[in-house]
C-alpha cells in the first residue's frame, strides 16, 4: 500500500489533497503545526475533518484495526515559543492581516519567514522514520502548495522544493526512500476545489460536510467563523463562485454572522475593482 505524510493545515488546499490521496489509494499520516498562527481555528477544523473521514472506516472489533481507505492518522505538532520571535501578520502579536485582492503586494505581509522549511524539515524526519520502520519501503511527502502561492510565498515555488529535498538527501541515510508529491503545484484554488469535489464523489463523502470543516480565513472571528474580506478568503470564495455552489462555511463581519450571498457579493465587487485597476495600468 502506498504511504504518504501530508502537511494538513486545515485549509482548503491541504484538505482537498487529503481527499485526493485517499481517492488514489494512499495510507495517510497527516501532520498539522501550531506555530502561534492567528487563525488557529484551522487546526480545530483539521481535527474535525479527520474525525469525520475516520467515522466512515470499518473497524474489526476483534483486532481493533481500521480498514483502509478511510482511516487517517493525525497529529498536531506544537512549536511553542516560536510566534514571539517571528515577524509576520499571520502570527499572534503581528500587525493586522491585510484585506483586498490576493495578488496585491501587501499580501507579502502574510509571509511567515521560512515557514515551509520549518514544516518540511519535520515532515521529512517523520517520512524517513516511517520509510525505515519495519524494513525499508517508499514514502511520499504530500504538500498542497499551488500556483496562486508562487508570487507571494517563495517557499511554495518548485525551485525551493527542489533545493530543500536536495539538502534532505545530502543530510540523511536512506533518503532515496522519500519522495515529494505536489499535485496542485500548477493548479489554482478553483481547480483544486474541482479535484476535491471529484475525490468526494469517488470516496462517497459529502462535499458540504467536508468543506465546512476547513478554514481559509486569516482573520477568523472569536466565534470561529470566517471573515470574507481578507485576501485568502476572497480567493476561496472566488473558487466557489466558479464552481457554482455555495461555500458551506459560516461567514461573519463586524455586524455578526452573514449568509454566503453577502460574502459572494462582496468578493465579486473586489474582483471587479481589481480587474478595472489592471486594465488602467
């Protein structure tokens, strides 16, 4: 059986990748990271998502083992003390998360220095440990980075991934047992969501139940509800608009909880204004 170690943030992309892996016959170990992010609700959503998926597994009462494909191992790794040392709008104590279109330059304020390198080092350690436990076998590292990340986040580009894996290979015995899969590298949020919908159909899972257990908002409210004005939320809602179905997460603004239509109308205005700005350049 194919094995994968997945970086599962609780966002739409990595959650879709989890479905993709299960639909393609992988046994998955999912790792999340608590690095002091403001949107820590994403970790709660990841746990809820895994619990929902695992509720479909078939358990042998005698051996107490779960029958694949629906059982996912999940662990959250706490990086205590890190957020106080980082300069980013995404971590506790950082400046306000910017709003607007996701391709605007102010989105660089949401970069967390070396974040994917920190995560990948830990994921590589787990993958290599899994690959050499009980003999030797191949293990894949799966990451949900996509084309929309490339401009803002340098550590989501292919050249970074290649260099990072080369350093891993140089620094470890048996490193040839570990490879990386990034099936969404050239996709955008919409095509990722399309893939997630396809995987739900293959696995027999409810699309709305899956995606209401994800978080994309970098500015969630204390209630846990998502904002719809930060760039990440705009990009997510745009994907649902293109897919032609409502986003099942609960949105909120300064007035309180709002319906999806309110969020959709706002995002369509943002997209329209951004398109006009590009034409006038």
